[in-house]
C-alpha cells in the first residue's frame, strides 16, 4: 500500500529547499523499493525497464546497479543506458519501427536483441543486424488500460509463426514473442489471452523459442483503486504455467510506470485562481499539458494532489496549464475537489508524477520551460 508517506522525503526536501517550480523530485529509494517489489512478485522474470517512462540518468544508473535490463526505443536511449553502465547484452531494442541506420548503430554498439512485427522490418534487421536475436510482437487487446497502446504495433498472432520462420531463413535467430496490454492496465487478467496466443505461436512455429516478453502495463497509484502487484504476479505467472506446461522459458517484462511513477512529486505553483468563467473556479498551474502533464489528455490519468490546505473546506476546480493553448486544460469534464483557500503563489503537489512527465515535456512551448528534475539518493 502506498500512503502519503511514500512522498515524505520528496516533500520534506521541497519544504526545506524551496526550489523554483515546476520541479519534479524523484526519491530513488522508492524506485529501488518498487524494483524489489517487482522482483519479489515476478521471480525468475527479467526486468527490462522501459526507459521512456523516465530517462533520468540517475534512475538508469540505479537500475543498472540493481541488475535490471532495459527496453530501449531509440539510439539516444541506447547511448543513455550504455553511458550509465548498462551492458549492451542487457538492452532490448523494443521499437518495431526502426530506421536502418539506427539498427546498424545499435548493432555496432553491441545490441543483439531486437523486436519486429512485419516482414519489412525483418529484412532491415537481416541486413543491418546480421545473426541478431529477434522476437515478434503480437497485437494484444488493451481493454482495462487507462492509457491503451494496442492500435499502433503488433502483428496478428496468426502471422507470428510464419514471420519467425522467415527470420530464421534470413539468417536471424528467432527467440520468441512479445506483447503489450496497454499502460496503467488495471485488470491483471488482461495478460491471460495474449499469453495463450503466444503459447499457440510457440507450438505452431516448430522453432526452439524461449523468450516470452510480457511487456509493460503494471500500474502506478493514481486516483481510484489499483490491484496490488501481487495480484498481477499471481495471475500472470499462473497463466504462463497453464499455457506453457513444463516449458523452459526466458520470461521478461518491461515495467516502466510502476517502477518510477510513485517515486515522483511534481511541485507546481498556482499562477491564478479565477472565477470569471460561468462562476466555475479555474486554477491555472505553472505546468500543464505541454510541460509534462501530457497524460491528462482525455483526462485519462488522474493524479492525486496535495496542498498545504488539505483538510479545510473544499470545492470543485477546473485545473489548467499556463500556456495560451486551449488544449492546455488538464481536468474540466471531471473537475478536482480542492481547498477553497488556494490562491496565487500557493503550491499544488502532483503525486506519483515520476512516469511519463519529464519525458513527455516539450522543450519550451509558449516560453514555459519543463520542470527541473532533482533526484534524492
Ligand atoms: C511504453 C512501453 C512499456 C512500458 O509500459 P508501462 O505501462 O509504463 O509499464 C513497455 N514496453 C513497451 C514496448 C513500451 O512501448
């Protein structure tokens, strides 16, 4: 269970140091705790941290020290991991659409594990990463996920066995299957159908496949309820045991959000509280959709927030960012309930903000710089 205590170290730092806002404070102890929780609930499963969730170098170095592997999607993420001390064999190039020259770059740096989901990508891999290990991403449903990922990548499962055999014919080493059930997946049983589909591919392919990469999707603690990580471990590993009886597998997952989100507190400052629009109270923060709160798109991810006035009288408030773009409204359809005492200059702390915030921030849209990141050892 996460309580506000999770954020104590970060909020004490903010109280003592009062850094300029917006600022994201990451508590590396919480990252280490979450990594330990993952290892305890997924024994024998290799953790490939999805770097895009938060590419802060201190986080990558910590995870290298903890023995994690990495899911990377670009040459910049490869360089970042190698600079932080990751071995090239611990990297999985998990983006199904890679430029030929980026494949060659990765291969030259020693990366030997690549994903694909099309024959066109296989041809590029055969040419620029000869002999590399490849795994096929199959499409999986994202029902139950607050941030679905299903539409963009993944071939129909019935194509996978043929593509893996084709990989062998091209001189590559086909090693297995991956899928992704969508991010912030609140239903542990969301993994059951794709695991069974992967087992079918293994049976059909007639190849010595071993890798079952079950992607990301494990949740962070936002508003509402999330099943505990133990529920995911039991359901997912139970499904593997049922679908692959007696098989010797290399199991992998690619957690992003669940390792870093709860380690982060994003301190924002209120720029303006105004009631000029239909009497509604609007609170404008110094960070919005473009400064890192991109996952408020569609009001999909609803962060918990904390202020100095919590416990006092409250009322509804629309939350918006500081830019002049009308897409920069965070929560309007379902307003937040916030203390009535809040006014310009007060802080609103966005909790569990360590994932998909700084990595999503624009460079400086409308002149608003993205948050600085401070890591607490
Ligand atoms: C983004 C991504 C992840 C991480 O997903 P989370 O929901 O943050 O755990 C894992 N694998 C792939 C291929 C991704 O694109």
